């Protein structure tokens, strides 16, 4: 078999073990959980466990019990019960993550926060809203509509993904180019720690005292505790929004336009690119009038005040024409704008029209290296006989190469993982990073040494251990297991080694 | 509910392998699923149900929880509209239910009998009249959500062969006023109308949804037999229209496929005569009534022609769209009777959405939705009733 | 300079910091007293200075911590870019401003300065060189230790170099004054860069396209003025934006942000502590990362 890359090794080590996992006796755990939070919030059937053993990634783990808390006190009770019974736990929002961050390892108890879905308070004057973690991203922005505000991070899964998940992954989205990622839009977080205690990180004051533990928590992928209430920052809706569709015959003209727009001093609200294959599948779903014969299209959104936007539209036009654009279409109204975005937001799922499975990657490269890395991606995919589709946040260099395949083809997963490993390495070689917005989770955990030294990883683990010394919050994620010995005071890491029960 | 199964059972779902493989579990369907919205559990979501179909197909072993999770689906098809991958969820769910009905106690005899009974309008009308009398005597529990049933019904007479009005089963027994309104409008447009009546008794949609494929095919065959000719078939029940438009796949005959192309939802039919409707409406009042329009799932997510309802109402009232992206109201044919709690929780969201429009009247183009929403205390009219009332004025 | 030579600069800084004795880092001493003065007799070190690389098309700059904000913005300005770290004294250093963690008066528009740090390389308590974050404008690889560094007063690690995100210099930038209630402006101006209020007069900074600045100013009845008001230097309060309106005395409040600059003799000296219940956690972070309390002893960001 053809194997390269740590993930492939991880997967092959554990794939057979998973099938033969011993039936775990969870009856005591279930009994205690039922006593703590009620029978209707505890699910322990075989099929229930099966469903919650996976998120939107291709990874699968094993869960013991699924819990559906309604409030902070429920979460505290669950965490305490887990600890008392020697179980770890994994918080889960909508399960739309693509890096296996919510995949339970170690027979962890699932804490599904979907029922905690109240927008508790909207304070326009102070620019925040208190929300529970299960509130869906788009539901939040809809709830804020009457106030002329929205929540700026807008991952492509925004209709389905939860704010808790956004906090865990420090989610981005097309509009993060101008507005910044989740970290910049969270003021305070109420967290249930691994010991069951509740703490407030950050605050509603301008300059809360102490270390920025709030900033540390955002993007920590559920390994520092469970967020139970989140104060999100409200962003005023821009008075003017213009969406442009630029159509290029040559993909490299599209890529060149991306860096030229930024170099011309325009920071669009969003700047997205789709290659020819992506345009085809997106058009088949959305019927938005995307030019299916284009080599690449750019979706550019400009927002702000009227004159500034008008000037930026002209700059973008000028830059695009200098780079041989074939046509520039400016959406005439909100309906046309929504249609263009509908296509973009559903692009990943629409790829399933080409092949039944896809593996979506997420790396970032310097904008000026986009074309170079894209060509490399196609070359790698060709070599492994896979179909590569590219639709991504070009403005911040955030690549999302999609490898489309049919998992029923024998041996195809090895090729998919090997190609993925090469894509990650090509991105790092170009001066990029492992993940722009999907997170490390389980998927890229073992790639971490490609980007960080052992001292870096030991430092990260040291900070994590302050929050969760027993490693019971979403265990074995983010940091590879070899990094667990770096405590200055001589503590040893917890006993977890190779994750059991994860397979593709 | 079905008779409970203890332990596990062997089952062959027989689902199409490509269909099963087509879900990439992205989760974009979750917020568009009414039962997921209410329960927030993966088991109540399209993604979850497909994963369970996959797992049970793989192992060949099911249990009662599998039956319950499959039975909880309202089959609104909101997920199909939302799915970027084009997963054929509806046909997978129907096939799964059919396998469960054939191989397990999923549809016990009393339920099968009930669906058989619904498919025979003459019996249904007789029984309905009895039920109507019982209602007047307050002997029918109101939580069943039944509308006030008519003891007698106005007669419908065929006047020609320009267009066929499909009358169906439940609709004809309980809501003949809607048929009367439909005929009035068509005649006002100068058309001669043929009433399908007992020539083509029942489309079999409810039976299909319940996994009773045999009954559904028998009903479909009767309708194909009864509706020969070339005239357009106008349907004022969104669910029946969707079923008639799927007869080709259900029966697999050329005759059935040919019938599909003659079927029009009544609004889809009227929208082709919008100018004539405008003429009937005359000058628009400055103070036209605002009416909230609830899009039945079988129009919005299956027939995908829900905007026609808004278009044909527009000359007469101000149609107001809801802001819930066509999330199901919870009626789901017989669903609201089988799962009253879930159906009413789902309805609460719809009532909230309607409340946000500030309208006091709701237009709904499907009998199941009409009854279910009326059961929630709303003033619900079929769009053709609103139009007919305006014309009659 | 080659990559290897760059690394040797960081290595030399780490060498100077050493692995055991108490040490404090000094920049331009423009905010030297914030969070307490380093303990007496502590060895002082200075971070290296200089811009390592600047890619205008990437809008990122890699810079050593000892570089002054003035010289950095001078270089960036040649490409009409900047980092909006508004400092009173151009000699303030990048490392110093980040370690203190106080944003400038344009935070209302540009956000907190911590959101400009993409990557941080620092020397930890045992003298190891640690790199956190990544060089690209977007990155979620691993724990965001950069956030911990900002505002830590050098008590968790001493910053050697950072990669910063830049923004375009706006084409127009004008100060105005306003006589009415500043709350009106907060609600009606879109993305004002700064709204400052001293209990009497309101100053507004509008930036962007010339015509937009003029039209917004016209719409709200703003009067052109020469520049920013004098910012009181004696103290700084942290409040919620809605809690600014009962203030008295010599103060200048950042409307929509909640920071209040106060002058000598102001009664309040510190803001409310919001992180209730988390103090033990802050201490635990410090104890784990610097168990011997050798980094900037005497300074403490935890109230």
C-alpha cells in the first residue's frame, strides 16, 4: 500500500482496532447522568452513539453516551459526572466541522450544545449580545437584523454551524477578509472547566484585566473547557454593499487580480475565487448565471459608504481589466447578490455532483503565491488520479482544495490522504500555515510538527494543562501526543497515547 | 404508533447504493429540517437519518429506535431543497419505510386499514358525515385537530372537458368548499370544468409516505385509468399534485409518465392566465388586505412552484412571505395525527413566523397544512377561496 | 541579512535573557509604570530592532520588537499602509506597545491592537525561543499564544519579533467637533475612527473616501477642527460604553469603546474587574509558564 503522511499512518494503526472495540459498560455512567440532567437529555442507544461519533469530516471515533444539556448547570453536572466516572468529554455544536474536532476519541461523552440555542440579550449601545453556544450563526445574524447589526464571521456553513463551534474553531468565512475572524468578535465567554467550575473569560469592559484568556480560548477546539455563554460583538450593517463577479479565461489572471486589488489599497469585504470545475457544479445547484466556460471567477464584495464603495468598484474594474478580465458583472439588487452567494456558500456540497465523496483541505499561503500553489495542487491531484476542485477565500490566501473521489473505489483513501499530505507540505513550503479556519482537530494534529518546533508544542501543551490537567476536555486533539512532557515543574502528561477508535 | 419491537431484527433496506453514498454529511440540511429544529438531535435530522440508513444497510440489523427515527420524519423535503449535493432523500425515506412496512411491524394492521380507508372517498365521505354529527355533539376530542367537518356538501357538477379538477379523498370529504372556489374561478375565466370525482378517487400520497407502496400503486393505477384524455388536470392540494407528478416513477408505465405532464397545481395553472385574473380583479384597492402566505412543502420543496401562489394572489390581496425559508408547518399529511406533540412544536415555529408578518389571515394551498394551522388557532384560507371571494364580490 | 543571520539575532536575545535570573525588558519606557515597576535590581534587557521583511501585496510586516512605531509606520507609509498603533510618542517600541496591550484612540474603527498580531516569537522563562501563530493573515493552527503575550507586560515571555497585519492609510482623515449628545453620533456614524468626549465637547475622527467624510460630517452637523484633543495621561479607566455618561472631572472618554483617559486628581483610578472567578486561572497560567517568577517580576497584569 502507498502510504505517506502522518494521518495515513494514524488511520491505519487504528482502523482495525475500532471494529473490535470492547462493548464498554456505560450503565453506571448513564444512570448518574440521568440522575443529574434527566432521561430526556441522555441518549445511549447504539444508533445514537453511531451518529455522534462523527462530524462533517471523514473521521469517525467512538462515543459512550450522548448528552443534550439545556443550561450551564446541566453542562457542569455532565462534566462532573464524567470526571467522577473516569470519562472524558467532547463538546459538539452542529457537527459541521471538517477537521474532526468534534469526533469523540477515548469513548468520550458527547456534550451536544444544540439545545442551548437562546439569544439571551442584545445590547446595542454596548455593542454585544449574550448567546448560548447552540445558536446557529445565521440565526444570530437574523435575530440581529431588526437592530441593523450582524455577527461578522460567516463560515460557508453559517446556516448550520453554531456560535459555540465558531468559538472553538476561531471560524472565518468570506467576510473575515475585512472584518476579522471570530476572535475579534467575541468579548467574553462563560466556560465550564474540566473540573466543573465556571469561569468568565474576557469581559464587557473596554479593557478587562489580566491575561487575554478569552483570546486563548477562542480556537482552542474544545480542549480548554466547554463554552456555555458567549458575548459576541455586534457589527453594524454597512449602508452600501456591491457584489461583483469577475470572469477570467486564464486562472492565473484571476490570481494576479487578487494581489493587485490588495496592492491597489482596496481591502474588499470578501474576495473569493472559484476554478472552472467549481463554477460548473455551483451553477448546476444555484442557477445563478455563473459563466461555466470561465477558467476562473472572482466574487468581490465591497461595502461601506457610497462614495468609497463607488471608488473601490472602479479600482477593481481597472485592475481586472489590466489583468484581461472577460466580463465584470455587478449584482443589480439583493436578490442577485444572494443568488451569487448561494452558489459560493454551497460549493463544497455541490462538488458531490462530481463524485460521491470529497476531502476538503484548508491551508493558507501568501496571496502572492496563490497561483504557484494552485498549480502544484492540480499537479498533485493529477499524479494521484484525483479530481481537484478549488473554491476559496483568495483575498486572504486561504486555499480550500477539494479532492473529489468515490470511497467505494479500492485503495482510494490512501491516495486521498497522500495527496492531502503533499498539498499541506506545498502550502507550508510556500510560507503558509496548516489551517486557515477549519482548525487542527484530529485531521491535522500530526502535521503540527511541520509548523512548530517541539519547544513550541510543549509550550502550547503547558498552557493547555493549566486549564485541563487530566486531559479530559476533548482529549488527544490539536497537539500530537509526543509533546506531552514539557512541564517546567516536572508534571507528567496524562496517560493517553495513540487514539483508539478513530478511523476513516 | 407502531407495535414496539424488542431487541434487534434483521432487515434488508434495499436502498440504491449511489443514493446512500451521495450524502457527504456536510450538515447544511440541519436547519432546514423541522424535526431537527424542534429536537436539535442528530437522530431527527436528514443527515442523521441517512447515516442510520447507511449503518442499517451495512449491518443488516435494525431495532425499534431505527423505526422510531425513520417514522419521525415529516417528509417535507425541505432538506432536498437545501442539499447542495442533490441527495435523493425523499425516495430513500419512502423506500426505507416500504422495507420496514414489509419486513417489520412498522405499519400494523389498524394503520394499514386506516390508510386503505382514506383511499376510498365514498366510504370516507360517509364516515365524515357521521363524524361531523359527532362533532356537533362534542364527542370528538379537539386535540385531533380536525376541522369542523361538513354534514352535507355542496354538489359539484361537470360542465365540460376544457380542464379536469382533481377532487381526491380527504379534500373532497372535508373541504369541498375549496373545490367549489376552484371551479368558480376556472369558470369565471371561461373554462368548462370536468369534476374527477369517483372516476379517479385518491392519488395515494398518504399511503406512499407511510411506506405502503402496494396501496399507493393501486390508487395511482386507478387515477391513471380514470383520467384518460388530454385535458389539463388541475389540483388544489399541494400534496396530491406532487404525487400525481410522480406517477411515472411510482408506476413505471408510459401512460403514468404521460399523465404527469398534464398535471398542474391550481396556482401554476392560473399563473398562465394572470392577465385574465388581473382583469377579474379590476382596480386594486389602496387598502388591500395583507395575507401571510404559508408555502406548503409540497409546493415549495417538491413541485417548486410556490411563487405562483404569491403571483396569483397579488391582484386580490397583498401576499406577505414568511421569513422562515419554507420550514415545514408540521402537518405532513397524516403526520400531525400520528405525532401530535412534534407536529405541534413544529407548528409553534410557524405560528411565530406568521405572527411576525402582522397579518391576521393566512393563505395555505394544501389541505393538511390548512387543518393543522387552523388547529393552532389561525384564520386559514385556501388561496382559491380568497380569490373566489374577491371575484364574487 | 540571511534567514540564518535573522535567527542568530533571536538566539542572541535568548542568550542575553538566559535561563534563570530575574530579568525585565525595556522599550522606550513610554508606559513604564503600567502594572507596576519591575522589582529593584532586576537585570534589564532590550529587544532587537529592525524590520525583517515587508510585503506590501501581503499587507504583512515582520518586525523586531525593539523597532519604534514611528520608524515602522514611516516604512509602511511609503506604500500607503500602516499599523494603527496610535502612540503619543513615536519612540514607543512595537514590543512595548504590545506587551502593555493598550489600543490607541482609533480602536473604534480598527479594533484592538491584539488583532494585528499574526505571529509572535518570544523567549520563555527557561530561555527557549517559542514561535506562536503563523505568518499569514489568517491562521488557526494551534493555540493562539500570541493573544496571551499582548497585554501580559512581559510576564509570560519576552517578545523578540512579530508578524503584524497592516491596513491601508485612508485617503482622507479629518477631525471634527460636535456640540450635541455623543450618543447621537455613536448611533448615526458608520465606522467613525474615533469619537472622544470630555463631558462637554465631542471630537470625531472620520476616515475614508473624501466625499464620504464630507457627507457624513455634513449629515451630522460636525464642525471641522484642527486635530485631536489633548489626551489626559494620568490614568486610564476601563468601562462599558454605556457607563461613560456619568463621568465628571478631567477626562476624555472613547465613545463606543469604553476607555476613559483621566487627568490628575480624578477620583476613579481603575475600572471594574470583569474576569470574576477567573483570577486563580490567570495566576495559574503565570505560575505554569514562569514558575520562578523571573520574567518582569514586580509587574502584574492581574488586578
